């Protein structure tokens, strides 16, 4: 038996609802659907996004209305849920933390650092707090799965024009170093376990018709702790699914 995850930055769940851009969930049938940048409260989420029924819906909304926000639909009832404010200290609605026995699952919309130096500094501190948090859980015996919009392309292969973006937040050395540290600490970039090829991206600028030209960035990820490696079955980017400036990403692993 396997379990299927989907992670997607929808860039506004009500907008996606109007486009009927989540109807594909009825065919794909992920047991866990993790959405980022929903820009809504739980009460504002449309109830006709898809026909599939989930047992649980967990939402963390930003204290600033209409910004950020994350949601997890789950067929499995967790033993524990938290919006993880010890990491999301500004309460911007950036994390859903769910525990399933000794699996700790995180749906995360990591901050963007492009606005100014202050936001870049906050992004880097958020990165550090998050890694410290999941490492503390690992020391308590938890296996870790985290997914979402990390807002950084890790390596040159992960964006179409690396040389043009070396001084732009999202591909700065200091941001990429954090992803190096994540891997060195013992976490696996699941997509790269199954796909070594270039030209596979998960985000494209809407300003320049970049998606049609595939001038993109891979900034959406699934990571798992090393102890789950043998349970991995597949991971992919679902580039054909439209409705957002991001593509959904998937993970299939043995059921826990």
C-alpha cells in the first residue's frame, strides 16, 4: 500500500476555485493535499474545489488578511496539529504541522526575501528556526516529511537562467547554503532522487509569459529524513496542471 501527497502553491485559493483548477484532485486522489499561499481563512475556502471528501482540513491563516496562508486536506487523522508559531513567529500563516504516530509532516510556505533586506533577514532566520525545530523532533524519534514553496532554487540546474539571478533573492549563495545544510543534516530532496534532468521547474513569472517558454525556477520541494529513503516510490512536478504561477508537486511513498 502507498500514500500519495500533493503540494501546491495556489496563489489564492478563491481564485483557483473560480477557475475550477483543483478539479483534477478527483482523479489524482492524494491522501494528503498541502496548499500554500491560500490567502484566505478557513471560512473563506470554497467548498466546491473538488468532489473528493477528506476527513480533515487544517488551516493556518495570516494575521494580515488576504496574505500567505496554508492548508492541509487529509484522509488520515493526525495525533497532533500545530500552526507552529515557534517558527512562524509573525503568525503569517506559513506552517501546518501534523504528526501521524512517529511521522512529523510539515506544509510550509517559506518567506520571500525579494522585498527588502529586512525580509531577507527574516527569511534566513525562519529557515534556521525551522531546521532547529525539525531536528529537535528527530532527536525525539520522529521521521520528518516537509513540503512546500521554499522560495529558493537550490542549484544551477534548478532554474533556467542561473547566471542572471545570482544576486537576486531566491538564488543567493546564503539562501542556497541553507539547502546545502538541510541535505548535509540528513534530508533528501525527493524529486532529485528520481529525476536528474534539467529544464524541470515549478514556478514561472507571470509577467513575461515565462511558462510558455519554460523559463522557470524549481522552488517547490518535498524533503524527507534519511530514514524514510527506502519508503520512497516516486516524486514529480505536475507541469501540465495550470491555475497558478506554480505547478503542483507530488510524492508517493509506502503507507505509514
